[in-house]
C-alpha cells in the first residue's frame, strides 16, 4: 500500500515539504490539514502596502494541489495527535490516519497580559485575516506595541496608510533581538527623521476605549490616544494540540517541538518543521527555534526527504534577520552580539553606515550591516556576509584586510572559498525539486520598477 503522508500546516514549511515529497515519490498519498489557506506570511507587508493583490500572497490553489495529488482539508485544525495509533483528531470530530506525519503548524502572535490588550480592534498583523482587518478601516494614528523584527517588516505599509505612527518598545532600543545598541540607535534616528515617533523604554500599563478611540496608559502616568493598536510583541510556537501526545517539547517560554538532525520528533514517524520546530542551530549545535522563512523552507524539504525514505541529515540553520524600513536596510547573522569576542566596528552616522564583524580567530562568526537601501554595496554585501559566516571559512590574511577596509567585503568574499563551498553544497542529495515554474502562470509579470532598478544599472545610488 502507498505510504500515507499527512502534513499539518500550509505555510512555507508544509508547502515545501509537499513539493519535495511529490518530487521524490509520485505514488504516495499526501493529505494536508490547515486552518488557513496556503500562503506566505512574509509577503503580507506587500499586500498591506497595496503593492500586490491578495492572490499574490497565495502559494497554492485548488488546481495546484490537485495536480500534485494532494487531498486538502482547509478550515479545520487538528486538536490532538496519537503517535501510538498513528492518528490525528480534527476539531470537527473527524480522524485522519497516517504513516508519516509532519507538524508544520508555525507560530502565533503572542499577546502580553496587559489590561485591555485583548479587546476588539487590537490587531496583530501576523495572519492574512489580521492584514484584512487592518485594511478594513482608515487609520490616522497607529501605535505599534513592540519594535521588533515583525513590526519593522510592516512599518512601511503602516506609514503609507497612517498620518501618524508611534512605536512603544519596553526595551531601551529598537530591534533588541537583531541589532546592538549602536546600530539600533542609527535606525531609531532614521525613523524619527522620517516622522515616525519611537518611544523606547516605554511600558504600556493598560488600554481603554474612549469615544471610539483607544487610550493607552504608559508607566509614569502619561497617556496616549490613537485609533489603531498593532501588537507585535513576539511569537510563540503552535504546540497546544500536543498535550498528552508524549511528543517532547523544549523547555521555557517560546519552546518548540524538539527534533533530531533528520527533523524527526521523539515519536517515530512524526516530524516537525519551521517555526514550530526546535532544531539544530548551525553554529552552536544547540536546538533552538529560528522563526524565519529560510529555516522553514529548509526544514520542510529535509523533513520530507526523510519521510520519503531518504537519509538526509540537517547541519542546522544560521540565525539571521534581514529587513528594510523607510529606506534603511539592516541585517544581522550568527553571533552578532559578539559578547566576549573580538569585533571590528565601523560607524558613519552621517552616511547611515554601520558594520560590525565578530571574529573567532580568522573566522567571521557574526555580523551586522546597516546602510541605505539604495546603496548597491550594502545590498550585495548582505549575501556575502551571510556566506562567510555560514561556511565558517578561515580568512587568514584577509581578516587584517577587512579590518583595514571594512566596507570592502566583496574582495574578501571573492578571495575566500566561501562561494565555491556554497555552490557545491546542496540541502538534499541530488536534484530533489518539483521542477519549479510559476504557480500561477496567468498572473502578469509586474511592470512597476522599484527605485532600485536604476541604481542596479548605473551603480550609483539615486
Ligand atoms: C508580516 C510578516 C512578515 C515576515 N517577514 C519575514 C521576512 O522578511 N523574512 C523571514 O525570513 N521571515 C519573515 N516572516 C516570518 C515567516 O513568515 C515565518 O517564519 C514562516 O511563515 C514560518 O513558516 P511555517 O510554515 O513554519 O509556519 P506558518 O507560515 O505559520 O504556517 C503554519 C500554518 O499552520 C496552521 N496551523 C497552526 N496550528 C494548526 C492546527 N492545530 N491545525 C491546523 N493548522 C494549524 C497555521 O494557522 C498556519 O496557517 C514574516 C512573518 C510575518 C507575519
């Protein structure tokens, strides 16, 4: 009998797993359960900003799933897993049996327990439904609670739709899990120059509704009135349905499902991938949740290859964050904090340039880049810095060169074997892919050029 694969979650981890399974094995049965449609959350900022239509957010429609021979169960949740019986229970009371199960249930937006923060009209901007809710009314003054990665990814869209935007961040800096204090200060100043109000060290005590608007009480007695509140105060893996299953979770807040180097959980035949999985970190080998899209894609593919009978080991994911907000780009990789390590820092606040390289002898183990989005060097250097850290190559005399010429990452990258190593490395052995191609051939190519276009052609920032 054909193997029965069951995938829970139609985000990037689940969808990439389906593509990989089908590329390896044309015969197996594949079923998909998801409470939401199949789409990519990281595309939501473009939808919010009006740059793409709703269909551009989607990653698979009925005909795509039909072509791949996937039976879909959308709009339902799984409520429990019984690994002994190899069966899941759905919240509509039905059951589904499986031979191999992939848990790709992602994460959900966390809500701090603050009085009034759970009332109607308080929006997360985590799901497509949240995005639609935000777009459903005109907003003049929006307060964003939390100035972390997700808040920054939606900032341009919110600024485009609101007269006034205020950040409230409890920590003493913006992007506390992505940037050090110096680079965060550069980002904060840039936003303030663009008219975004940024309040760091600001604790929200409570919220109430006054005359159809929101009144926020801050510690210290100050209050703030606005007409929309976006909560971006972190995410937590969706693991509630595993209670009583015996499947092992990590410990502490934000813990995910523990998986081994084949992405298998503590239960035989049950795998986990993406935001919900606590898998190996490339540098430390410790198991951590890396809630970003590239990790979800890698996890989904590796888990699926193993589910299909291949033996594929996953080396681990590199922690990374990349974003652009109001024309300033920022990224950080690996051990960007560099506590107790040697670091090279270059800072030119007038030109909005900040670079930090973190060293272990002659190996780059972490880094931060901040620079104007339209500066071509900064855009290209993001990939090269990532490549150097990801491969962990010894730079020998090029360490001294980079310390003397911290903006010339390109020469160092080309001299190093990092590019060759990356070109030869594959996540899965052989070419395991469904062949690529466009999901929606009827969608026209976008004709609108971004501001980057001229810069990339002329090499000169505009
Ligand atoms: C606005 C925004 C911008 C982002 N920008 C970036 C970016 O620039 N770069 C980047 O790397 N990452 C970005 N991310 C993060 C990225 O989208 C996530 O890391 C990625 O979606 C994780 O994929 P996943 O498949 O693990 O989970 P998800 O995409 O969350 O998909 C999981 C699916 O499973 C469903 N589900 C959960 N529980 C159940 C259940 N019990 N039964 C059935 N279904 C269930 C969920 O509702 C969801 O539809 C962004 C996220 C957001 C919200």
